[in-house]
């Protein structure tokens, strides 16, 4: 194999430093090759980021800017896979892609290219094409985790270790069977581990849990790398400890941008109100409430409580609201009941208001707040109207504040923008070289240039020549020669698939 790309979902250097973890293969790659932080996209979440890797385009161009989408009728549901833009499996002949999120329903346009989807697939039979089901490792291949095990961390750890091992075996057999020029496999489990850390009762247990998992992933990465002349390690985003939640709903409601639906108060609402009252009186009791919250949020009961603690927005009669991860949408002509006469003016007003928000210590809540034209190369019609990028260790939640106000204390682990990039082999720089300011949209054009392949003129990303051993003259496909996206004949938005995906996203906290 000329090039192996290994996705390490959610992994970042700061988490390894936090838990004092030494990963031999990652360290060896950094020491012998080139490495650096890898900036994610808006939003720094799985579906937008891996779609950006696969297409070399930012979410403004490929149209998938969040884990969720909101239709003209205001209904919120899972994002749909991109079905219009050429992706890596369309551009690389003789390739195998294993567990690539948001690619379900796509058929590779390249010759002898093989694609196993992830994330938006209903199940493994939906994700794996028929001819790859003949592999011996298919029977033990596991697409997703069993969320019921998250209440028992030891059982859950064994479960995700098994998933990582079986994914390695499947990828290894696929690579050996098809002898690709370019191979890709994504280990999802570092991200899953990050999301469960808050459920564990101590830092010692968090360190033990996280260490065992990422050490196994590093070991399996090293074993796969034996089949390749060149290796790229990358993540779609990072993780970090969060000490403060940002409650955009509080600010948006106070400013009168949205109104809530009129509804009777239920038992869950009463419980949430009681928790708020306790939290305002006692920091100690609030700390207990936070721990209980973190423990149950992965359960069915937890999802019901989270829904009760989220604003029930009357969308047709509101001007603006947050969908997820600091993404604000304005009720303009895209929606069935627009309420805003001058959307551009409202976008600037919301942006400027969010920029002025500070914590109790006077520090900015957001490191930046931008409009879509500032975030994306070519924002499409479904791009968010305002994107609020949180400051370090702060997280924008959809929940009401338990203490009132825009911020509240938390003790959690969540996504951050900076992930990691490392590459080694004859095609790449050596000797511990570093790259600064690399973005996930740069990876595909960079590895194509390394291999001497012509680039798509549609890429938003740039070739990072400082990562290459011998940068050559770049060549580009003619616009007419960019492969057309191909899809399966079955309905990508079928109800049975949507139901499974909604459950998966709810488990990860993206849907209430």
C-alpha cells in the first residue's frame, strides 16, 4: 500500500498530556516525520468534519455544517450525507475506505474503490457493501456501540476495546484482499471514550479507562501501518475538559429573539426548576447534581430530562435560535414562517451581542463569533447565520442554565477545534518537522499532491507543501473531469434508517 490514512476520531495531544499517556507509534511518527495540530471546521463535530476531509471542502461548500439539520418546516433531525460532491473514494483508484462517516448511500466513482460507511448508516448491513460482506472479519465487525453498557464502565470498556480490535481485523483483511494503493480506516472509539469520561468517578479511573483504549488503538494502528510505505494519522477534532457551560438560550431569550411554546408544566419541568433552585442556594449540592446529571444523560431517562431542560422554541413566531454547538439560525425566507425583514442586520446584531458576553471573571465567553462568509469559502443556503466559537474549556450547550445567566459551572469532557495530524514515510518531511495552522480540509489535497495525483479545482483546502518531502508542480483536473457523485438506488432518507440514526445521535447528546 502506498498510503495508509488512519482516522483517530476525537484524539488530540492535550488529552494525552492530561492523562500522561505515551503512545509509541504516534510518538514515533511525530519524531520521524512531520506533525502538528489539525484545526477542525465549524462545527467541530463528526459528520461535518469527516465530510470536509472526504471532499476537501468546508461545510459552507458541501452543505453539512452540523450534526443536525433543520428543514423549512422547522423540524430538526439528523444531517443527511453529502450526495453531490466528489470525495476521496471518487478520486483515488485502487482504494479501500473503512468506516468513513456520512458516506452511506455513496458508490465510489473511482476504479476498484471500496467504501464502508459509518455514522448515518442504519446498521452494518447498510454500511458494508455486499462484496465486502464476504470477508471473514465481517461477522465480527461492529458498526456502533451498545449505549446500554455506558452505565457499567468496565463492561463498556471491554465492549469498545472489542469494537476497535474487530475494526482492525476487518480493515486488515480488506487491505490484504484488495491490495489498495490508498487505504483508510477510522477508529471511532477515542471519541466515544471522551464522551463517557464524565461518568467515571475519579481522575484515576478516567486515566485508566482512556489509557487502555487509546493504547490499543495505537497498537492496532502500528500493525496496519506495516502494510504501508507512507502513513498519515489524523483526527477530525479534539477533546478537552470543560469547566463552564454556555447557555445561549438564556441570552437569546433575554434579548427577545425567541419565544417558548405554550405548554403545561410536567413532572420533568418541575424537577428541573427544583434543581435550579437548589443550585442557586448551594454550590455543594449543585456539584452533586452535576455528577448525577453526567451519569444519567446517556440513558433514556436522561434524554427525557435533557429535553425538559431545553427551551421548547416556538419557531414560527421567533426571530433566531441556536440549533447546536453555537450555531444560530435566523428565521428568514428559508423557513415557512419568516419573521425577520432584514436578516443581514439581525445577523450582525446577534454576532456583536455574543462577542460582548463575558464570564463572571470578565473573560470573553467566545474566542470569536463570525458570520458564514467569515467561516466558509462559499457558504451555501443552509449555512448557520452566526457561528459562536467557544473559548477554551467552555462548551455551548442547548440547555437552560441551572443557576440562571449565560454561564454555569460544569465538569465534563467535550469537543474542541484542535485535533492532530502526523505523517511519516518517503513522501513526507522527516526528522520531527512541524506544520502550523493546518486544517482538516487541507489533508486530501495534501496527500493527493504527495502521491502526484491531479487535484480537484473545487477544493477549498490547500496543499501544505511544508509537510512534503519533495513538493512537485501541482496539476489539476479539468472541471469537466471531476467525478460526479454516485449514489445507491435506495432512498437515502428512508424512515427506517432515520430512526436508527436519530437514536444514535440522541445517545451522543446531539438530539433531545
